[in-house]
C-alpha cells in the first residue's frame, strides 16, 4: 500500500506560488476559502442579518487577494491569514458604508430610529458559561483546520455553529432565526459540537 504523501503547508504553497507555480497558487487560495467564508459570514450576519450575501465578500476578497498576491511580503501561515483578513475587513467596511448611504437615502422619506452597524457586531470572546468543547472551538475559530471542519458539517449544524458559536446569539435568538424550539436548538448545538470534535480529532 502506497504511503500517503504529506499535505503541503501554507508556507510551502506561498513559496511555490512565488516561484511561479500556478497550481500551488490555486491550491493556496482554495485551502483558504473556508476560512474566509466563516469569517465573512460571522461579520456580515452580525450586522446585516439576511439582507446581505456573505458569499459576495468572499468572492471579492479572494479575487483582490489573488490579483495583489505579488504585494504580499510574508512567508508564514499566520502572516497570510492576517493579510487575507485585512482585505476582508476593508471590504466589510466598504459594505457598511454602502449600507449606511442607502439608509440615509431611505431616511429622507421614512426616518426609523438610528442604529449603528458596528454596534451590532458581537464580541469574539467566548462567554465562560459555554461548554468546554465550544470554548476550545472559540480559541481556534480562525484556524484553517477548524474552518475546514465546519465546512464538512451538515447545513443545520453549520447554521447553529455560526449563530450560536461564532455570532454568540442566545439560544432564544438562534431558535427564532432557525424556526425551531429552544430545546431542539440546544440538542442541535450539542450534536454539532460533537461532530465538530470528531472531525478535528480525526485530522489531529
């Protein structure tokens, strides 16, 4: 039986891409798609709910990063992810400004109570009351392995992880968003964490 070849690291892919290896460059961006998707969805749904498609931010961020790859000066995975997130944050702020401009135009006819887009962003520090598995998940929420594992979950499990785990919504808010009862959401959350732990353990 042939030995399994070790997967190239992000640092390896960066170095190969710099040498003109287009296949390595494609792999580099594909490996980071889940990471950008998770971070983008967390940012967008925290302040825009379902009124803005997070996939637009993902595509825009990856395209801009691809086009500006020669400007990236780092060599490590950490530096790479920070660079990608910086581009994502810039695009998110542009989306916020665009949203605000639209709200100001609408307020000329109907003026609802003022709200702040940034104030709706939820903190990323996990509450102490969360169970141990979820606290572990929060500490590694920007890790490529975690975001890849989230991408392997069922749609319902992905949804509850995003809402409860990453956006820090209460069980009541998650239940309302998902159209389920609180006990059903709590059970779904527990199962999602168990499955996530299995996936991460398998890759360890």
